[in-house]
C-alpha cells in the first residue's frame, strides 16, 4: 500500500522584480491633458506671433521661433505621456490597457511639428503657413480628444469600459425629452 500524499506546504511569495513603482493610474492621463491644453494655448500664441510678424513687427519672429521650440519640446512630452496612457498606466486587474489612439495622435503631431519647424527654417512660407493651419486644427482636436477620455477612478476600478461601451460618453441622467 502506498502512503497518503503529504500535504503541500505553501511556497513563500516570490520577491518582486519590479525596479520602480507603478504609476498611479490617473497621472499619465492628467499629464496628457495638461500637455494637450498647453499645446493648444501655445498654438494660438504662435498664430498671433505669426500675424504680428506679417503685420510688420519683425521682432516677433524671434518670439515665434522660441515658441516653436517650446511647442516641439512639449509635443515630445505629450508623446511620452500618450505612450504611458496606452501602455503602462491602464493595466488593471483584468490585464486591460488604455486606448492607443492618443499615442497615434501624438506621434502624428510630433512629425507634423517637426516638419513645420523645418519648413519655417527653410523659409518655405507657403508650406509653413498651410501646415501651420492644419497643425493648429489638429492640436485643438487632440485637446478635445484628451479631455474626452474618462479619468479612471483612483481606487482600482476599471479604467475604461470595454466592448460596446468603449469610447462613448456616459448618458445624462433623467429624461431626454425637450423642455417646453
């Protein structure tokens, strides 16, 4: 006869190999919102500086250049924030991640901002102005997109709805009938 199986002793927990603490789930989205807001404000300032230069105030060209450098730097910060929103910060208990749309948007904005700066330095005014109009529009759309992403709960609740409800804003409470 064989002896009864011995009871297993529980294994001690393995030490964590994580070298750095996990980001709070709200921080990357807050940074994304802050950079999107700052970029939108900076883009409007850029248009005012360009208009001032075209009106004959030639000193505003240096300020336009400095604002372009700030915009290029800030769009790279936004790229990192968007990557952390999509890849790092949204790993919840179910292994879900955040949306990748902000990452694609930020990557396109980084390419467009770099091209815009290059066209400005090459004095390709037609391309510079045209891309500038498109870039300001894209930055304003990115601002709206960043603020439409739901801010995750601070207590470990799912960050984003999955499935059919993903990407939709919550319905308002109450009746949807028009007031008379």
